[in-house]
C-alpha cells in the first residue's frame, strides 16, 4: 500500500487539521470551492468536513464532466444510437444521464445498440471487430480525457477506419471558472484546483484567478491528506496576505502541463464558438470540436442531429449545485424524487457528482435531521 497509506496517515491528517484550526481561528469564514467532483467524493467519503473548523466552508464546483452535459446533447447521442447499423459506445455514467427522451439505457431497452466502454480505444477496437457496423464514441470530459480521444482519432486516421466516429463533447475548465467568478454577489473566497485536468494543462493556466479576480487557488491531488494540505496552503496564503497559484500536486502536475497531450489535442480539435453547459447556460469558446482534417470521423458531420436545447426539470437544481450556490441537501427532491436509482439530474448520476457523494456518504454537516445517514 505504499504511496496510498502515506496520503491517508491519521497522525498527519490530525496535524494538518490542527494547523487549519489555528489559521482559521478568529477569522471570517472562508468559502472554498473544490472544483473537481473527485475532490468532493474524497471529502465526504473520508469525513474531512468533520476535521475542519466552522470558519472553513466547502462548496462544490463545475468539475464533474458528466454533470455539465446538457439534456439536448444526450438527445443527440440517442438520435445517433437509433440510426440503423450504428453502435453508440460511451462511458458507464453517461448511459444513465437523463435527456429529454430518457437515458441511453432506456434507448438501449427500446432497441438501440448502446454499449459501455472504458476508453475511446475500446470503441475503436469494437469498430475493428465489427466492420459491418458504424461505431460512434460519445466523448465527454475536460482536458483530462481529451488526449485519449485525440490519440484514438490519430489511430483511426492511420488505420483508415471508415466505420468509426466521435461525437465530441469535450469541455474546457477555464470558461466555467470565469463565468462563476464573474457572477454578481459571488461568495467564493478561494479554489481547490482540479488535479487531473491540471496534469494536462498545467498549473500556470489558473493565473487569471488571482491576477484578475483576487482569489487564491491551490491545485490538489485526491487523497485525504492532499486535500487537507491544500486547504492549509490556502489559509496560509490568506494569513500571509498572499494571493497566488500554488501546486500541492507536485508529484504529477507541472507548471507547463503535458506538452505531448496538449499537442495531440491541438492537432485534432479546436474551440467551438459556444457550447451549452448545465447550470451555466451557453458559454463562448468553452468546448472542443474536431478539426476539419478529421471531419471524416466527426459524428456531427456524419449524422443529422436534433440539436435541441432542453431545459432541466424545474425541480432539479443541479445547476445551482454546480456553481456553488446550493448544497445538494437544499434541493427539494434530493433523496426523495431524485436518487441514484432514479435520478432527475446529472449530479446524482455521476460517480463524481456532488449529490451522489452526499447521498452515498451522508456527510452533509447541516443536512436536515430527517435525511437518513448512509454509510
């Protein structure tokens, strides 16, 4: 268990907790947004909120790649899957995300060929095994997963694959953070930056946050001690009057990012003019599409898609959860009409969704008493 136990050491966690209490004592409450859904699950799985003083409040951000996909794009994927001779391949979480016409799992039950894969290369391998079918990969994720899609597109080109395509829904981390920071009355004082995204784009990409908006950010890894250290680093900045980008995840993240991954993305994809986000509306230059040289593998070129914009159910408040305005248990349907078995919104579906974390671990500090705690 080397390289795991070190980051879950109880003595080190208690020492960091004591430091955080000391740095926060007698100060105004600091609201820290953990951008990544992976961080949210670590926080509640390990009960990290219980180690924090009341002066430190954690809120959730838009870093869950499944959660930000709007209902209209799910309907587009269903439309692709319903074409004769087409197989739609995607990650497991996406199969349960509700769209206007239900989920991909429900489309599969109606007869569409929808299959779960673990990577875009799995989808390409499926296309090679079944040359009589067209396999379309429903690509999602931030800059973290875009390199894998890019490498797969290169491979499809080199192999001359004609029965493979990509429905590209890769999104970028900077535009939603800017949108949140530009929100009037924003009540976020600092950020815990996403570790996986930062391993690709680098920590320097967040300089706009302290320089333009006056908030500090610490890029963090995902183990309990990592996150406690990141919170301590943010409070230390506040105590010392600093506001800058710091990198806690030095074992993986570099200032400049991963040049080879960025090169692969740049070769195969380009920024869209705009893209609709769940909870944030349409944001300019916030997502990627395939470049013209890869049009032969672009599902949006090969298929006629509905392209409809569909509003979320009124009872679902995923958008407010994704922008840090609301804790999951404050949503009126949390744990009742909306559960992981029958989700109304994406935050209850994804393994990185904030609502799923609250539901699974029952760690909401201020949750109403009638909500049952879950182990």
